[in-house]
């Protein structure tokens, strides 16, 4: 029988600890946020899930989910509420509530909040490949226009995010989720 993982209360919300199954409400989970970067749930706790990554993002207008990048594994996104802009393979595509985005392996992409209100995005990705060889950040004019791009290609996260605010742990804030 698989045991239930423990949820630990921190000053910023609940965090799962250890292996096992659990139920965690996103409003009670620990979040990370930064001015101009939106907020992200910390559903996985201190240790990332080994096979599948999953996060809920809340983005204000103009806030990118990530720097423009590609990965050797697939990623998928569901717009739960609001509007966003998908930057994919150098093109811009508007997204609205319930649009689903599938990025097959090596698809260059990012998502930026759009419209007049926040948007909520569920992001899911494979974790088959981590560490060296995971993917990279590439130069793209559209991504740079939306403050979601790098000026030089890199595979290093700390280099790609060197000039943006780092998300810090925080509690859920009323109004982030519908």
C-alpha cells in the first residue's frame, strides 16, 4: 500500500514532504512570485516529481511564464482563465480561456499574460531529461519584445534569468485564482 505524504505548514503555505500520494488545494499551497513575473504554485514541495512536472501560474498582463526556451521533452499548457500570448517558433498566437497548447519536443516557446486581467495557466511537462542536455534558451525577436527572451543563446538557467526578478516564496493572495 502506498502511504499518504505529509503536508507541512510553512509560513508561506502547505508543502508536501516525502513520497506518497496527497491532496493539496492550490490556495493553501506555497507559492512563489516576483514583480513582473507572476506567481507559480509550489505543488511539488522541496523535491520535484521525477516523471511529471505540474504547476499553476497566475500571470498579469505582460508577465511571462518563463524565458523563451525549448526542451527535449514535451510540455503542455491549459489556459484556465483570462487571456495570454503564446510565442512559439518565432510567431505570436493569442490564447483565451480553455485553449490547450501542446509543445512537442524541441518546440521553442513561452507564454505571456495578455488582456486586461490576470490569466491562470496550468503547465505540465515531462521530466524524462533533466540536467545537462535538457534544452536551451534561444534568441527570438518576438520574445525579446515581450521581455521574455535572451540576447545570447544559453543552456544555463542562471544566465537566462540573470536580469529578471527571482520569484520568492509567498502565500496565496486572494484574487489570484478564479
